[in-house]
C-alpha cells in the first residue's frame, strides 16, 4: 500500500479511538468537565500529563530545531525537562492541597481579590492562545502533507477533531483520550528512530546510535560536523549562543513550565495529594522517553537531509522532496542554472550576508534574494521529524505512523489548552465573578460554548501562524514565567505577599514580556521586529521571560512591603498548605 492509504488507515483508526473515548467519557457535570471528577488513577494521569506536555513542539518541532541549530538546541531539552521537575517538586503538591484547580482561582483566593483573579484570567488567555497557535500550526503541517490538503484545510480538520472530544468530554474525555494519544505518539516517535538508528549505525537504541560509529569507522557526530563545515555552517556540536542567553532561555522555559495552567490543572484530576506526586513521577519517566530520543532523531535527520540533497540533480530528487515542495515548506531556486541543489551557508560562501528570511504564503521562510549565488534551498524546521522516515526510505506504514503521532501530540495539547481557556471564561470569570448564582447545568453549557469560541480563535492562529512551532511555544513559556510563576511561588512561600504586590507584579511582568516579544520577535502591523544586535543585555525573546519574571518578583515584594499585610486567615492558609498531610501542627519541642 502507498503512504496515502496507510495514512488514512492509521490516522482514521486513531481518530476513531479518540472519538470513541470522548463519547464513553462524556462529562455530565462541571466536576467531570473541569477535573474529570478527581477520579483518575496516578498512572493514567501520568500518561495524560505526558501527552498534554509533549505537544507539537516536542514531537514535531523540538527535534527539527535541534537538527538545524545543533548544540544550541539543548536549551529546549534542559528547560522543558527541568521545568517539569521544578513543577512536580516545588509547586504541584501545594497547589493540589490548596484545592483550587485553575491558576486564576488560586490567585483570586490566595490574594483575596477579584481584581487579581481578572488579571490572572487575562494572563491565562494570553499564554494559552500563544501556546495553542503552535499546536494548530503543527496540525496544519501534518494534514497538508500526509492527507494532501492545503494547510488551511488541515487546520480546519484539526479544529473539528479537537472540538469533538473537548466539547463532549471536557477534562474527563480529554484525560482518557490523552492516555491513548500518549501511546500513539510515543510509538510513532520511537519506531522510526529505532529503524534509522539500525540503518545508520547498527545500534537499535537511538540514544546510543547517535554516538556510534558508521560502517567506515567514522563516528556519526564527527561525520555531521564535517558535513557542516564543508557547507560553511558552524560545527553541529558547537554552540553559538552566549552563556547568558543559554541560561536565560533554560530558566525561562523552566519557570514557564511551572506556570502553565493546562499542566497545573492535571494535578487536580487525581483523588489525593499523594496521587498528584505519584502521577508527576510517572509523567516524568514517560516524558524522558521522547526527550532523550529527540537529539538522536535530530542527528539522523540532519545527516540524511544533507547527504540526500547536497549537489544532487533536482530532477533526480525522490518523491518526498517534491511532495513537501508542494506544501511550500521546502523551496529551491536554481541560482547558478546548473540544475543541482546547492545547500550551504550563504554568509560563508559569499563572505557577506546575501539573504534574509521572508515569510511565504503558508508561513514558510524563503530566501529574499533569488539572483545572488549561494544557498539555493530552504527547508522549514517543522518538517524534519515528519519527513525523516521518507528521507531514510523507511516502509510506508512507518511514514504514516509518524503522521498519526504528530497529530496525537498536537491535538492532545491543543485540547488541554482549549479547556484552560474555556475554564477561565466559564468558571473563573462567569461563575466566580459575573454570575455566582449560575446553575451547574448553565455553567457546563457556558464552558462548552467557550471551547467552541476558543477553537475558532485557535484555528485563526494556525492559519496565520506567527512563526515555527517551537519558537511560538517558547514565547508562551516566557509569558507564563513573566506572569504566573512569581505569583504562584510567592503565594505559596511568602505569607506577607498581598494582593497589591501580586497584581502589580503580574501586570509589570506580562506587559514587559509582550512588549519585548512584539518588538524583537513577531513585529506588529507596521512595526518590523528589530534585529538580534538590538537585544537588551544580549537576551533573546525566548529568554527574556527571566528578566520580566525578575522585575515581576522585585515589583511584587516592594509593593507588598509598602502596603497592608494580607488578612490573618489568608496567612494561616499559606502556613497550612506547606505542612504535609498527616504531619500534624508544628511545635517548638
């Protein structure tokens, strides 16, 4: 069978499974809709958390970006894995004990203020919509290639699928769907990695294959370094980021993880605080399977790509090249009219920068000077994992399996984010502030209508993407670090932190991060983003969340010390949530 038929079969079967689970687990109450009735087992919740966590950025884009920037891509591995450890150990048990299942609800009650709750709702919506943009972009890329439809239609299909299991089941449906999605995505990620590791090095373990010798006795990483230098790129295993920027990005991703609303809510779907800790441990082990494999996939994909295209006749390119070219995510211009693909670093070839990137119709980045000699090829980073099995000439069913896995990764996280958006509107805004007397049935209807609206907005982000998936997601983490992380940490560990301090800090942090992101990364209407040479303190937009977070903390502490202390009952709650269950009261004996 050809790839197209295999794709329809595997994607169809996986979608049938998701829909079946959504119907079986449909929510009948707001408790089911928001936190799955708090009856999920730790192992199932660990699998669901892992699927929720390993988004399109992890499955599709992380290995893709590492394959292009090499050593510098390690910041994503360190930041995202380290961040989950930070969340599991530092925050999750305390938030679970506090008993409020949304971040705005925690902030509203901890800081005894609806104003604080409203600011938190706005921050949650900004973070979630920024994050979900990357997921819908990933959905569009997968559908556009493997189902042979335009990216716009791919996003629309993805919207419809997410809407079904989020609309029907809420958190209950999403949780059990994500258990299935974890199984699909991890199988889809590991199978081609094992295949290619055996094919290139004879070692079936990708993590070891990456550092193994090839048939000619050359180490794979040494070969990739040589290929890079021959084409004018820096060595793959060399980093170009400053130590400060590596630190800033890593810490921003870690702190941002600890402030992500769609991850935090997962710790309320289990019955007890003890179960929250267990599910965090399970999730970390399950996440590690993919995160330790991603660098190997990056090396395999980069090596295979260069060897397949460099100085080869365009007319002789295998079908996968022209298929991806039809999506606009690979582009080639024959600048020297020799009919061969010249893939190189144009700065090194010509001694000066001849090209800058411009955005194409489908979000692809194309070289803007088609007449100058130098690099003739553009490859979108987001396709590297998806195209890797095709480049390596693996069986058609493996290629189709990767499509099913990519969709599982993107859809699982998109569903979790859309639920956060829905909950922020129906529970935190409507139930807790505007209409406190609303019935459970009316609140459930409002939650479902909110998901419908959120899906439509998320689809627009997918159709008109602000950048490649990993970059967009990294910015979402920066926004979460700048806004939520200080408010949550100080709310747990600083009894003196009051509503004035928290509100001031969140406003300062989110505003500064948004300004920097627009000014140096995304631009805004007529405003073009400024170049890296203009970065403040040499800090990239992905790492600026650390500076915004620091200013948030400073502002919060100063303002809280200059204003009235929190009520005594609030201070007692803060004391109580830090005492382990069953430990009894602290004494001086």
